[in-house]
């Protein structure tokens, strides 16, 4: 991988992480109404664990590009 391509890959990954962070913020981290909080928590509890874990690991568990 050329140095320019590597920089591009790193920038794309950073943008992806930032986008996921904004989406997580929209999931209701700042909810204040008890009913809204309960609804959000119930939806997250009912979501299949493989989906929620996959969403988290998409940005944490990665294999870096091979040098060369």
C-alpha cells in the first residue's frame, strides 16, 4: 500500500468513526423524558445481541491493512 493510499484509508476510517459517534448521539444520549428513556432502553434490550455487538466491534475490532 502506498503512503498516499494509507493516508486515505486512515482518513476514511476516521470519518467512519466520527459518523458512528454522531449517530450514537442521536440514539438519545441526551434524553430527559423518563418515557423516552424507557422506550430507548427497551428497544436496545430487545435488539439481537449480535447486531449491537457487531455495531460496536465494527470500529474496535479491525485488521490493519497489510504493508507492502
